[in-house]
C-alpha cells in the first residue's frame, strides 16, 4: 500500500470516523491498469500514477468517495445497467455528500445541482433519457421527436434535462460490481457496518446532518417492487375452500370435503403516466410486468390506459388475447383524475388498478371501491402521499 494512501486513511479514522471505519473494511490494492480509483465492495484499487497527481486533501476525498459508493450499495445494485453510465449516476449521487462533509474532491469531479438528493437509480434514468435524445438528434431526428416505443421528452421545463455528459467525463473512481458469490450476505454486512459507523461517528459529534439522512436511506432494506405488484394482483383471486364444489379426490372414500375454489378474476386496469416524467426504461420494465401479471392472474380483461392530464390511449385485451402493448402516448402535464372518472362513467368496476407515476399530480377527490396500487418512480421518502391505496417504490 502506498504510504500516502495509508496516511490519508488514518486521517479519515481520526477526522472523519464514519468514512475511516468503513475504509478499514476494504482491502487496498495497487492497480496500474485502472485510470483512477475503483471499489467493488471487497477491495479499493488505485493507480499510483493518478495518485501522484493528487494532493493529500484530494487523496483523502477520493478515498471517502470510494467508501461512500459501497456504503450506498452501489457495488450491489448495478444489475444489467450500462457500467459507465451507472458510474456517472453514482458519482452524481455521492459527490455532493462528500463535499458537504467538508472534504475536497479532485478537479473535474461530477456534480450537478439537478441531482442533489436523488438516488443513483433516479439519476441513471435521467442520463439514459438524455443520451437517447442526444443520439436521436445526432442521427438527424428532430429534437423532442418521439421514436417508436419511446417515452416523449418532458414538457415541464423544470424537469427537462440538459445535455448528456460527454463520453470522457472525469470520475474520481470506478464502481465495480461485487465479485463474490455471497452478494446478499455482503450487502447486508455493509448495511450493518454503515449503521454502526454512523452511530460511532455521531457519538463523537462527527456525523453531519446530511450524512445522517444518507445513512438512513442506505440502510433501508431492498424491496423487489415486482414481487409486491404480483402479490397485490394475486390477492384479488379470492382463493377459498368451498363445499359447493366438493373435492372429488375423496368422494369414493365417502368423505365430502371442500375443494379450493378460485372464482374468475374481473378486469385488471394498469395506468401509465405519460406526462414525460416517467422515462422509457421504467416504462419498458413496467410494460413487461403488466404482461407477466396478466399471464399469471388471467383477468377477464386487461385494460391499459395512458394518461397525462387526460387519458390519451386505451388498450383492452380479452382473456386469451395476445398482449402487444402499444408505445406510451402523451407528453403533457399530470393529473390522475381522468382514468378513475372514465372507469366510473363507463360502468367498470375492476378487480384492481395499478398506476405507474412519479406521484406529482392531482389525485381524485373520492376513493374508488376497488383496490389501488400506486407504483411510484419517486422514492417513498420524497413522494407525495396518496389519499388512498397502497404505494410501492419502483426502482429499475
């Protein structure tokens, strides 16, 4: 280990105990093949040539930066996302926190006020949308034109993304996926270690307020929204045992026992927020889950609505029909009222309704008679409170 790395890690232990305690959990590896630094949840690598370009405070900030990637679970959550864009999203998420803790980061680090307080997943979705828009413009498409199957660009100026990062945007270090087979175990260990490090730092009076909220979010248990969606949909099957249809398996033995009776599921309604605030990648994953739920639950009809300030598209599939969802249609503001109004006026009483949205819009005044699940693309800690129904956070 380079003496400067050892020295600055020791300085973190003394001056920034939260970062220092977590830095001690990582094996330090000299790696001349990387550009700057990297971390994967087990080790922290550095390029000695790059290290030589940093002063002591920048070195300390870079170490804290890498530690914060692991504390936030970035090494465990990349999934199938593009690695380089995930790096950028993670950097945008944590760099402001490192700076708020009073540390210095190397010149050229990524920081954008648009992304302050947002998760890496939220930032990744924005960067993906910006990249697609930029590629469309380079290929001769008109800015803002909607490609087949793609969500239109946001109409609200406050949410309109600026230019995507340049391909060679600098980074303090690379986030690598955890390499071991025990990823769930290691992720849990890091959550516990993060809480313990925060508690110890707080007792010493060295855990800033911004760090406290970050730790609370980082320590939250991971929830698979897909399983919650499926469980919500299956609750309406109303499986129960009934003597009206006796179990034939035991009749020849003289036993009159009830059988499991599953009455037909009514209509299933899914609403896609088409205001432009829910990006294409999330829409594509949600569309896949709509098809999956319909195949498992087999509702009488599958009704899929798109809505911005009003319903812009309705697709109806009877049981047994092949389900091929059309691209999302819309692009205006946001109001949640029209789908519920349309269902009431047309006499529909669905078994359930699932609404994919960022939760920013006008809710209906009256609660419907059927169950509603809000699939929120905004983290629940920041999402608006729905006046009825359940809410699940959608992370893609």
